[in-house]
């Protein structure tokens, strides 16, 4: 450090000088690890949404062919995508 040239730093000064960079590094690593762990969840949600949309569209088209104005395709689409 420029203001301490030629001087020996006390342990307290050493801690104070290195605490912020150490905590910033730990924080950055925690953020990166959290993002990496969320990636598979995001992918699963994207696939599930695509499944529901395509299944609901197909069921809605089938209901239109059957002239059923009161039936809804949404609940059955969720069950189909979950494999129930």
C-alpha cells in the first residue's frame, strides 16, 4: 500500500485491508453458483410451458371439432404434461 511503504502492518490493518476483496470474492462466487444451479430449473420450466401450450392447443382444437363450448382444455393439459 502506498501510504504504508516501509512499515509493517498490524494484524488489524491486514484484516481491514483484505476484508472487502475477500468478501467481494465470496459474494461473487455465491452468485455464480446460484445462477448455475438455477439453469436446470429454468430449462425444465421452459419445456413444461411448451408442453402445456402444445397440449392445450391440441385439446382446444379437439373440443372445437366436438362443438363443446363449455369444456376447458387447461386442466387436462397439466395432467398430461405431468404424466398423470
